[in-house]
C-alpha cells in the first residue's frame, strides 16, 4: 500500500511539473549533412513565414548556403548556393535595393553576390564578383562559413549599404556601384597559439571588435558601435563622413576565467530602457575581483545613459552567480521601464567544482529583475524557473535565448532541449507562464531520435514563424540535421 501511494505521488508530481497543453506539434526533419556551420531564421519574401538559411560543409563538395521553406508540411529547399573559394562570411538581404533578397559572400579574393531564388521554379544565376573589396581576416577553421550582418540601411533612405569590419578599418560601400563611402579606423588585436615544444605559431588570427549597428538617438540614421575589450567606441555620420562620436573606457578587462564561451556575455546590449525613444547601452565590466566572500557575482553590468553614455552606477546590475547568456530585456508591467530576465549558475563551491570537472547537471535559475525609476531591484530578483544544465550545452546559448514574448506585458515563453545520451533522443521543452498559478509550468512538446549526436557537439535551438500561429515555432539544429517543430 505504501509503495502504491509513493508511485501515485510521483506521478502527480511529474504531471504537476510538466503540464499537458492542448497544442499539437508537427515534427519536420531535413536531410543529413556533414556539418552545419551556421543558421539564420528570416522572412526573405515578406509573406509572414520565415525561411531557414543554413551554411553547410562537406569534405568533397565544399561549402554551401541553402534556403529552405515550409510548404505543405514539408521542408522544401528553394536555393542552394556554392560558396566561392576562401569565403569567410555571408549575409542575405536586399543588396541592390530592388525589393528582392540577394546573397553576398565576403572572401579574401573579393565580394561575390547574386539574387536568391525563393520560389519552387528553378532558376539559374551565377555569382557576380567585385574583386577590389576583400577581407583581410585569417580564420583558424577555413571550413566554417558564418553569417554576419553586412547589408544594412545606414542613413534611413531605404537603400542598403555594405558594411563590414576588416583588419584595419570598418569599410562602408554603396551597393548600386560598390564605390567606397568611408573607412573607420579601428584597432585590431593580433593573437596566436603555440604548439608545445615548438618555436613558431600554429595559429595566427585577429580579434575583431564586436560591431553593432543601430539607431541610438532616434534620428533615422544608424550609429556604428564597436565594442573592444576595454572600451566602447560609437561612430556616427556627420556631413557624409564617419567620425568617432564618443568613447567609453571600461575599468576592467571583459573576459571570463572559465571559458571563451562566456565571452558572449561581454556583448553590449542596446535597447530603449525607459521608453523615451532613445536607446541606452548595457555592457558588462566583467569584474574579476576574486574571491568574493559572499560568492555574489563574477561580472557586473552597467547601464550607460543616453547622450554622453557615462556609466550610471545607480543603474548597476549585479548578477548573482555566473551568467550563461545576455540579459533579456522586456516590458512586463504597466510602467515604461524595461525589466530583465537572466540565467545564471549559482556561484558556490559545489557548482564551480561540477563545472570545472565537467560532471553532472546544475540547475540554472532564470531570475527576473525589475527596474524602477531609480534603479534595478538587484536584491529582489525573483526566480521564474530553472533548467538542468551541462557545461557542454553552453553552445546552445551562444546566439540567443529562445524567448518568445508573443504579447506586450506578458511573461515570455521559453524553449529548451535535453539530450538523452543513453537512448540517443532529445526532449524539446516548453515553458509558459500561467497567470492563475502565478508561475511557469513546463511540458515536453516532442521527444524524437537523434542518432549519431553527442552532447559535446554543437546544437542550437531557435524560434521562427513557420505557421500562422500567434506564437512562434521551434527550429532545432544539430551538427548534421535540423528539425522544425511547427504548431498545427
């Protein structure tokens, strides 16, 4: 009798933790690849349904970019573009400003581009080349092809420019005739790795600044923000010439001691924090004063005011624990101030040992912090939910947190995946906030086989609109396959 009671109680607790919802999901699977190196989710043809753009590498065939669309509950490949030799970066967008999407490759031998085919009708078009625009970047893994935002409308005239960071300059070109508009000098760090016991470098590569492009002051003209290890430079166009508008020096280095995976946390976040149509900058100072007796934080973030962008210490955000990604800023309440959610590993001796040893799982809480007019309520952070986390799953958080705030003022939905190494399956988890319970509940929306996958290989979960549902759908990518979970 006692055993039966325990089984009933366990079943009740499981159902309570993983609530069953009324939504049905369809699982769509792509073909197999040798290696998927990058992915973009974007509506290229303006029909409200996102396309999936992947870059992939095969040993014999080389590098390709493919465009996929959901049609009649099937993944249909609309276009496949072979990457030119020495291609490093690519982007998709309206390059020639004619209302249709193009693809552009930046290589060390020039720029290649052509229109994309976004219909089922097969068309053939060859890549055009501009040989005097070249990348000087050396990559340590030449098989990897990565997407970078390069096709951008800088001046608000609804015509895109070509913008990219090179070794010595940020270069800006017109796209109708590819004439040079301007060059912004930047400082680039040359780094190398040595083979033990040898006296020459094995890898030589350049560390470029993090480049973000956005309209900070709401004048319909974008600024270029370059984030270096110890400073932030903001460039703006004045009288058709790009100048350094302001420079903010950071007090400390921005690198975490655990892993380069945590470098993502040093990216600046640029968003309108107080609803005045002028954006602020939030940036990590990565405070490395160790140890702290209270094990309170590894890195601090600073709210940087509009205008002069001096650090406002009243808006300092002290994160308890080790953040595994950027904060996610959003409006939850009725006020104009943005609050934020951030996942961080509890910073204590047990969790640090588990991380460094690579064994076991750690429950990572997602904590909600509210912003008032005066400050962020750092001491009153509220745990929304937690996820079981392994250090090898860090790659799944490098690009973005898979949040979906489908209504203003609502807590966002969150999606996550768990890999079962023994059974070679994966669970896709769905977390949603239930007002009547004042908390998040979760469920497994799909369990499916992923043979040949290991937890130390890259995997990523993104969101996109692959149906007409108000809420987004799920794109799950492993090194050799991608899956789409679409709401029925």
